């Protein structure tokens, strides 16, 4: 994360997106999303980074899993986090 923050402007969030995608691509089969969401929950993230992270990770969940599985994953989130689930 510290390396991402060194990048200018929009590149910083693009770096965070790459990190999230790496966590999804290399996570444990069937639960790839858990490491990505745990990353998004890290207290060192700024509000902007956290919102971007959750929006990105939960949006990617929709493409990684069936619609039914994506809904089930979103139902496990806190009420606040569910607001970032794709509609």
C-alpha cells in the first residue's frame, strides 16, 4: 500500500486495484474474495481508498462468481459494506 501511495493521483488507486485483483487471482479456490475484502478492511486505508477498494473488490466478485454466490457473499458483509455491492 505504501508503494501505491507514492504514485501520483489516479495511479495510486490503479495500483490498489491491481493489488485487489492479485489477491483475487491468487486466493484460495472458492474463497478468493476473503483476502481481498480483508485488505479493504485494513484500518490504514484512507476513506477514499477503502471505498474504492470495497467497490472494486465487490464488483469483481460479481464477475468471479455466479450471481447467486455473489449475492450470498454480499449478504455476509456489514450493512455499510453492502452498499458497495453491485446492484
